[in-house]
C-alpha cells in the first residue's frame, strides 16, 4: 500500500470531545475533555483524540475534517441489557413482572420462529438503537435459533459490535417457547460456533432466569460457560420480591437467588446480571470477587414496580456496574432517558449521581463490565471507532438550558435530564456513519 493510499483512510471530526479513562466515583482524573477537540479515525479504528490546535497540523494533506463544532462527540453508548423481541410490546400495561411476562412477553416471542418476522423486528430494533446513539448492546433473542440468526445477520450487515444469544428455557413457560436441557445446550453451542467472533458479533449464553430452567438445564449451561470462557453469559437476578420468593421455593438449598447461578459456575468475567435490586452484601461481595457485572435497569424497575437499585451498597463492594434500557420493560431505547431515570432512582435511595458518572457508566463502564475495554468504550488509540455526536441545541428547551451552563458537569447533566433521541445528531460505527438526524 502506498503512502497516498494510507492517507485516504484517515478521517477527522472537529467538536467538543469527551471520553473516560476511569470511574469518576473513585478517581479524580477520570476523563479527558477537549472543548475544541479533534477525533482522528484511521479506517475503523481510533487514531487519536485531543485538542484541535495541537492535532490539526499532524493531519495528512487532504484529510476530510467533518465540522461538528457546537456539538459533543463521545464514545457510542453501550446498553448492557435489552430484549429485541419485545420491541413491538414496549409500553404494555401489567401489575407486575410475572403477569407481564404471561400476558405480553411470551405471546409476542412466539412469533420469532418465523425468520422473516424476526429479521423485520431486528432491522427496526438496530435502527432504533443507532438513532439513539447506542453502538453496542447485550441482547436477548428468543428460544428460537432463527431469532438469533436473524439478529446477527442484521447486525453483521451494519458492522455493529453486538452481543446476543438464544434464550434457554425448559420449564414454567408456554409449550410453544419451551426447549429441553439438551436441545437448549446443543442449539446454543451450534450458535456459538456459527456467530461468536464472526465479524463484530459476540455470543452470550442466555438462560432467561432461574425459574424457567430446570437444574439439568442450569448444569449444562454452566458447563458451556466454563468450556467457552470468552463467550458471554446474560440472565436476570433479583428483579422483584415475588420472583425472589419463587426462586427460593424452586431452589430451597440455595443461600440466595444469586447463589443458584454461582452453584452452576455462572459467576465469572463476561457474565452480566440484570437488575440485582434485591441482593444482599454477601451476593455483592461474591459478584465483585468473581468479576460478574451488574446491569442496572432503572426505567424497567420503575415501570414494573420492581424496586430501587442500591448504588451505595454496590459501590461499597466495588461491584462492576453498567446501564441498560431493558426494552420492553424499559420504555425507551434512549440511554439519555435511561440516565434521567437512573438519577432519580439514585436520589430516591439517598445517593447523588453526578452526570459525569452516568456518562461513564454508559460508555467505558459498559465496556469494562463486558471485559471489552480497549475494544470499545473510549477513544484509546486502536479502539474501534464507535462514537456518537450529541447536539446541546437539539430542542428549544435544551438549547435554552445549555447556553446557560457554566461547567462540563452542568452541560452533561442537562443532556442527561433533558435529552432523548433528538439529541443524537449522528452515530458512527467502525468509523462509518450509521445514523444522521433528519435522514
């Protein structure tokens, strides 16, 4: 390759630039902020991020510079828990989690045996994510392998960094959604071999939650989790009190709901546990010790009345945390709106959540919880060039408020509390634009 050919792979973006290097809750120097910044991308990778004046003369002659001055560029959002099959049942009324599953979730998921239906929903779902600035998500499919194939095919076409898996569920569900311990394990292993690390796709073993898996299925899933240590694992735990009581009746010898998963070898790095509202200190200490991560789902916890996540206790034990929309229990694909709800849940529990930390949790915090730091989540040299362009003037109210901010924290707080999908001016994945507002 000639020098001239190499130069054509360089693109640059001028804007205010923010990314994180550590958790602001525990580090004073946790982020880099360049008010007049330049992000330089080489192909699908980050080359450098810094001050415009210091970097502009380093660009090769003829480099395309996209001018986003007045806007903020940061790494793409990372949503660590979401259900793509629930897209069409979002905002469905129910008095709680378990009746909501029976009335809406299971009948909706039945349709995903049809590959054409699954692909149609997957296309809309991924377009909605990128419209909201989310470039990576950890996604539940359904029990049907067809739903996984459809999702990963759609993701591969867009060259997105996505994590997903087939639900494993062999009891306490309708017959039309039930696999067996053996078929669930076999189909999961086949899907691992078909999709894990194919392009930017990554596979996640996905037992729905302990009540819908027999001990035989939990055992086989745990064995797969140990056999494929670089594969992810995702499930639910301690979402609401009725669910916790149900698990206690099904697994009477377990010390806690989380202990059920621990018994089968499912607490390990690259395992993601959604909700974690009703854990105790021993559970939290065990999660921290094993490298398992928490996906906090403030919006769905409020929607279903499940409870308030305890930030103070999680931080006391240094549990790895991330944010998630949890659509369709969550009522928005927007990570900005999720930050809004997260802030309020924290306040109700007596914790003040700075905006800097919320944006950390939605970017580098998500990457760390997935063991993908250095690949996604910030602008370290060599990281994948996934980023979002946020417009502080996207709405009249947001413009009026942000013109009166006096610090980075105030600006970010306004974006988190007043922002939504309209705030996302553009989204880039692997260096290429995948969304532009208005198009």
